[in-house]
C-alpha cells in the first residue's frame, strides 16, 4: 500500500485503512494462504479474519467492546474472543498488527512459487530438467489460485461493506425512533 496506514487510527477513514491493511496483511501470510487453500469453509475463515481485523482496528481507535460489537453486528463475546486472541483469526490479526508495529505496514504478495516448488535456480543446481511447458503450467496454476484468493478477498470485502451498510441503516432507524420518542 502506498498510503500511510495509521496504527492508532482517529476517525472512520483511518480505522478503515488499518482494518484493510490488517486483513490483507493477515491473508497474505504464507501460513494463512496455505490454510485458505485447503480450508473447506474458506469464506467463514476469511469472514473471521475480516471481523478480527475490524475489531482490532476499532480497539486501536479506543472504541469499547460494546461499540465494536454494535458496529460490526457481532456479539460482545465474539469480539472479546477475537481481541483476546482466543480465536485463530484473532491471533493471526494481532500478530500482523505487532509485525506492523515492528516493521511498518508493508503489504507485498509472497512468492507463492517458493511455497510449493523449488526456484528455477535450485532446480538447475539439483540437476532437474525444467521444461518451459512445466513452468508455464505452474504459472497458470498459481495465477489461478491467486485470482481465486483475490476473488475471495473481494467477496469478503463486499460482505463487510454490506454489513456496514446494514449497520448504518439500523443506526438511522434507531436515531429516527429516538427522535420520535422525544
């Protein structure tokens, strides 16, 4: 990300920047990518990461657990579990935040080829013959996986946006009810 991402956000825009950075930074971890590749409930897993990222960003903006739960449409217990690291998603997002504190916010695509296959240089050194067709097949395979993960991330963002929209509608409705009761 070329934008400055505040680690102690003030206001909605900064909260959303930190939330997005935490989600993307968490999803792009090699261990998480591997889990997502084999996870049967991939969308649930991405959703949990999204909620954990949203909760942590809001906690860093000094919002209370009840405010976070209301805003995200989740129970206070769920939010506490994510923030307390009692969930795998909460642990991963917290580790990502701690890495941001140490190293700054750097979001780079990991080399997926390194996760599964030796590099071309290693293959040549070991005497393996690597044909261009094999390289092209691997490239296609991993590009498809990357596109699949990007689509999943896009779907998770859409779900999060829909959730935010619903929350705003409920807030508006509650504001109207309060006004009528005055």
